[in-house]
């Protein structure tokens, strides 16, 4: 009987030991399997967010380079260029309602076909006369001489006028119609002249900076600067 009880106790101890060992081994296996299942869950989220952000950025860039935006920019640049080329002289709106016109009412502007002339190239000057009033302007150009005058910028010395040695490009009674403009031109040989009419041996002017006045009587344009090379 004692032997049977001892054998039973031994068997019981072995079974209990096996149960304890099995439960300890099984618990570690569960923990180890749980960890890898939880780690990949959030991993794909990062690349997806970066892809969405990059795609949105590309869409914004493509929209900013769209044809309509480019065309609008070109139009704005063209408008700015046209504005910058417009004459700077302003017209008084009150003159349009004036029913008389006199010489001082006329707006005179000077221009040329270039801003710098290489050696040997003769400047071609232009004069634009605008009548901003509501009445025609009758001017006697024999009394109020229409002329082109060139001055040296360094000392403001008058170097040439087209009327020093030749008749004006326009003479006699001349009508400047209301609200309209008239244009005149003259070519300069780059030779100096003076009011005394000494025209036989005229020296060539030196290279440098000059300005042009276009004038009728005592009404002169703003100076137009240019260079002789």
C-alpha cells in the first residue's frame, strides 16, 4: 500500500510539473506572436501621406504653369511696354472744351529714329504737334518759325538748327485742326551751324550726348536725348 501511495505521489508531481512547464512555454509563444502583428499596422500610412502630398504639389505646379496664366502674363508685359512707350506729356482735359486756339495751346513732342547713332549715321528727327482744343489753330509759320534744334548736354550749347542754313520744313499759314496731330521730320548731317548763317565750312560735331528740341515760335518740346558715337 505504501508503495502504491508513493508511486501515485510521484506521478502527481510529474503531471503538475508538466502542466507548469507547458503553461510557461505557451504564454511566451503568445507574447512573441502578438508583437509582430501589431508593428506593421501603422507602417504603410507614412508612404501614402507622402505620395498624396507630392501629387498635390504637382497639381499646383501644373496649374501655375497653365496656358491661361502664361497668356495673361504676356498680355500684362505687353500692356506695360505700351504704357512705357506712350509720350510723357500730359493733356489738360479742360483744353478739349476750349473754343479758341493759340500757339501756346499746342503740345509739341520731339523724337528720333534711334537713341544712339554710330559714326557716319545721320539722325532722322521727328516733331509731333497736337492740338488738344476744340478749335482749329491757324499759325503763321513765317512769323512763328517751325524748327529743329540740337544742344550739347555737357554745356547746353546750341549746336545746330535746320533753319540756320535752310528754310523751315513748313512755312506760311498752317492749320492745326482741333483734336488732331500733325507730324514733321528733318535729317541732320551732324554738322554744326549757327544763327549767323555761316554755312560754307561747317565742322562735324564731336561724339557725345546731345538733346533735341522741336519748336514753333517760342513753344518748345521737352528735350529728347540721344548719343552720337
